[in-house]
């Protein structure tokens, strides 16, 4: 079973980051292009949100399943194979992993339109995984 205290700590940060990003709902591409502080807030907030999610899922996989993994994209496969997430959620998680990698390694070429879309239209995707982690860990 996952370390409840560790998961709760990650969940607190995850929820806080998600709430902070929601404050920027309605952001436009022009806002992002002209406000470097906003760009940093969105990029850093999304990165931390994604990393928290991946850390929680990695902890669940490491503590409850006797399977090794090398890449974050492996987590979705393991969780789906063990019926923790659906195939659709696995696909969504893999997109999130890809975006996290872009935030980490290709941030200079990130299009403001992508940030705008995530903040305005995709934050509910993070709620899905919040519910999955909470239900799995019985929190």
C-alpha cells in the first residue's frame, strides 16, 4: 500500500497548484505573449502539477505492483494493465507525460496557444487523476 503521508503531501501540493492555475482561466495567447511573469507562472505551475501527479503514480506503482518501469510513459501501461486506469486515461496520461517532457526540455519552443488551451480547457483532466489517486489510496 502506498505511504499515506507521502501521498497526502503530494495531494496538498497538487490541489494547491491546480487551484492556482484555475485563477488564470480566461487567459489569452496575447496575455501570455506580453506578460513574461504570466508565462513563467503557467509553465512552472503546469510542470509542478504534472510532476506531482507522476510522483504519486510512480509511488503507487513502486509500492503495490511488482513491475519495474524506466520511463514515466510506462506508468500508464502498468496502471491500465492492473485496472487502476482505463485505456482512455492511459492515453491521456501519456499526453501529459509528453507535455511534461516538453516543459522540461523544449520550453523555448513552447507555443503560447498550448498553454492557453490547457489552462482554459484541460484542467479538468487533472481532476480525473486526482479522483483516481484519492480513490485508490482510500483518501
